[in-house]
C-alpha cells in the first residue's frame, strides 16, 4: 500500500523544492562523377562548415559518417539563441518538437517516429545524451542548454550503438570542455517581457595537468506573456531558471584522463497556461444542455475559435487572442536537477577504453490549472526521478582495415509520480500514484571492415535486457483530504513486474568513389521498451503494461562535396513500424479510457535533403527539407470500432523545411558586421493517432528568426539585436479535451532583445 510519507497534502507540495546490396545499388544510382573544384573544406571556419562528431562513438567528420546528421557548432548555437532542446527544431527538417508548455517537457518526433505523451513516466523515442550520459525521460531533457561545444541530431534508428530507446534517432549535446589556457566569456541579454539573462564561463589550468571550467546561465522573465483576465489573477508566463556546470579535467599521464562534470539546475516559474476553448459537439440544445449554446453537427469535434460555445459552467471566452486566459486557480512549476558525470579514458597500444558513469537526480512539482474562471479540473503533481548508469566502451585505434568497438551499458533507476486531480465538475477528486523501477543490461558490439579505400561495411548488434516493476493505482479521494488513506475508494491498483529482451542490430555499407563523395546504405532493427501508463484510467485493467515497439528501417543516402562551394546531402528511407506506442482511447471492460497503448502497425516513407552553399566570402547559406508519408494500419478505437488504415502518425507533417543564412563583412579595420536569419516551416500535423481535427486545425506554422550584430575583434566584444518568431506566429504545441472544454498549449509569441558579449 502507498506509504503515508507519500501523502498528497497541498502543504507538502508547496514545501517541496526537487531499417544490402540492393540498397547500395540504389544509392549508387544517386551518384554521378563530378569534377571537384580544389580548395579548402566547404565552409571552413564558418558557422555551417563540417565539424567533428561522435555519432558512431568515434570522432569523425560529419561528411564521413553514413548517417543523416545535422550538427551545429558553438557559434551557430549562440547566434540562433538556442537555449533548449526544442530550439533545434528551428534549424532542421523532419523533426517535430511538442511541449507540455513553452520550456516544458519536449516530445521529440523524428521522421514520424516519436512518443505521443508528455508524462515523465514515459521514455522518449529519441535518445538524448548529455556529455555521453543517457537522459531517461521527457522531464530530464527539459533543462537549459548553455556553454556548448556542439549539438548533433542523428536521424533514423540508432539502436545498435545507442540502445533501447533510440528508434527515432539520437540527440547528442556536448559541453565545452576545460582548456589548458585561461579563457572565458560573459554574455548579458535584455529583452521584452522584462527578460534579463546572463551566461558566462571561465576556463583554464588549475595546476600541473589539471584544468577546470565553470559555466553559469540564469534566465528571468518577470512579465508574463499571457494576459489573465481574472480580477487579481496570477500573472502567467513568467520564467525563472538558473543552471551551473563545474568541470575538472585531469591527465596524470599521456594516455589516461579523468573528466568530472557536475551540473545543477533550478526552476521556479509560472509557465504558460492552457488556452481553453469550448468544444463544438453534435446535437445539443439549450434544453438538453442548459449552459451551452447550440453547436451545428457539421462542426462537430472542432475547436470553438469563434467563442460560440460554452463550458459546462456556461463560461465563454471573452477574446480570440490565444494568449489570453481567465484563470482563478494557480499555475506553478518548481524543480531541481543534479547531474554528475565521470569520464575515464585510457589509450592503450591499438585500443582505447572509455568509462562514462552518470548519476541524475531530478525533481519537479507542478500545479496545472484549466485556464477558466471555474475549477473544472486542477492537477498538482509531485514527480521525482533518479538514474545511475555506466557505459563501458572499448574500441580499436589506428587506421587498419578492420576496426571494432564494443561495450556494455548498465542502468538502474526509479520514477515516482503522485498526482492529485480536483474534478470539480463531477465533485470527484482523484489520487493517482506511480512508482516504477527500471533496470537494464545492454552489451553491444560493432565490426567495421574496409575492403578497399572506396568500400567498407559494418555490422553492429546490441542485446537488451530490461526489468520493470511498478506499484501504483487510481483512487477516489472519498473524504477530500488530499491524502491516500483507508477511507478512499480504490478504482484500480497494480503491483506488477515484467522483463523484456530484444536484439537490435544494424548492417551498413559505405561507398566513397572520391574524397568528396559518400554513398551509404543501411538496415536497422530498432526497439523501444515497453512500460506502464501513469495516466488516469477507470479500472485496474487500464494499468496493465504496454508492449515495446519495433522498427525495421531501410535507408540510402548521399553526401557530396563540391570543393569549397557547396555541400549536398540526401537520404531516402522506409520504415516498417510495429506495436507503436501512442496515447489513445481504448475500451476496457466496457469503459472508454485514455491511456498509453499499442497500435499494431504503420509505414513511414520519406526523404531528407540538405544543401549548404558558400557563394562568396563571408556568406553561408543552408537549406534543408523533409518530405514524409506515414500511414497507420487499422486498429480499434475507443468505441470498439475498427478504424481503417490510412490515418497519419502523430506529429508528422508531410513537409517541413528550414533555411538559414549568415553573412559577415568588415566595416572597418576594427569592426565586423554580421547578419543571421532563419525561416522554419512545418505543415499541418495531427497530435493523436485518431487524427482529430480539433487538435490539428492550428498546428502548421512558418517561423522567422534573425539577428544583426557588430564584432569588435580588438576588444573581443560583440553586440547583437535579435528576434525569435519575428512575425508573432501562433500555433498549437499540444492539447487535450476534458469535459466540455478543449485545452490548447501555444508556442511562445515574438521575443526580441539585445545581447552584449565579451570574451577573454
């Protein structure tokens, strides 16, 4: 039974602050011999030039790796104001980011593969690594990005080298490392919504063969970007975040190093609230629904953007401004996260050994209101997560034709979620508990052989064993004391465990007919582990686990360099996707319940295209586009009816694209001018597997960012004026329906500011 110490008292919450040959032939047909201009590497020294990545667990130029990769260096990340995982979506295609709120838990979907759930209890389909440490949930990847060396986005399943939850792809975030010379920087920002931010770092030697780096970022918006019409109501959309990272790098011998990283993050914000709309429903009349105006059947299941319908309490919106709410109840997000990483590396004779040990301790408390002046629902939750992990990697070194790497990944951890749901509409308050342990053992091996300077093959495999154990349930708070006790009614309880085993693998071939051309083909079998839902369900059957999902991915690609003028990358892919995990409505013992469940089958087909140009000195252009065709197979919906195949996967627009430029020119001997700009577009997409129009009607968007700056190299000073979402585009990040109201979460409106930087 749930222990008294986990009681859900409001006072306790307020006090807590924590998919080979055929493929290769197809790919080769994409390549035609071309005369290469001589010159430096494309974009050498520019923001968008090729950089060294570790996508295959070894350092290599991004142009030499047979994976569709978007890699961003430190300068580009800074100039594009990237301060969270979600900002990477502004810079690439076929990637979709949704959030529970701006700055909240980011749901990452790559090429249509993703998790349609915001809960901390769910693992994402994209494996996110910070400095080599796997981040276990949507919550633990929601922190600030600052003082980085680079960020890598690997598209397509990477389950052989990266594990069980990399069916969509991988995001690698790498911090700037300590230096053996003294250096540092300070950046100060002021912007609208009374925003002030500061970021800085200092790095240098601390003694013989020891260096350190200290980095800090703090970000505060004191003026909320949402208007609250409720008299005396809380200001919504204020942000208060602070993060610190301390590093030590010691190299006591020439072949051995130790790198320790400690990161702390704190948040105490009133995040952007839901925008509530009445729901257009078939039938209905002032007689049968005395508080709701009549809504035409042909407009059924749509959002009431025109404010013609009312909630169960008779409330109608007073404005069509999506950033205006009328909220009596509180919003609040408070949390702390601690991460410790120890990387030990030994370089032997013909091999290297790298041990990456990581510990994550994450806590968050949230109030989540319904953004109407009456309490139809109010949720507050206490959620905690920790993980201890070890990744031991042994790899060959040198340039012999045969190369190998192998190792083992181990982790153990727990996620605990306590939720209290005030259901004033039905005068029924609900307590939901979720306490789940996860342990995994994953040995892996990859072999690479170069038959000739132009042709190589690789084969990699990973055995995955995972054990999950959950204790939890759903209860009616009979005496309304917000504490789980013997007086409360059990709606469903579960004390269950399960074991999962799977072998994931990848077969690949690379063809390099010249130093400027790479043609590759691959097949990958990927796996995302199953788990237990923590959502509200009607009975015990709803608490049963969902299965792991599988993906067989086929991909061919081309990376072509045109001397120092251009770089062109293309990839075509096909996925056979089974047992898809998705939030959907299912019928359990005759009752429809919303829960995380499995959809039998889907197919994904698509293309990724990228073109980088350096037409004149100082100018860099980058264009990328993604085309996606997804089809969900037939499945049973919440009413028990069979939905025929043909629906699209959630969060998978048919087209997405981004264009970026950077231009730098001297103004005088001591001043340089630079300009940057980006346009990112994603088409309409559905947010659930049922393809409900009410959640997709306002999902497409075209977003424009830009900046202009001056650099004073003699003084190591720069100043810039920047804007994000320049034309103030609003689109839906996520949403759900509850009772008579639909709740939508919108992106941040236009933000702008000025940044002053000094390096030394």
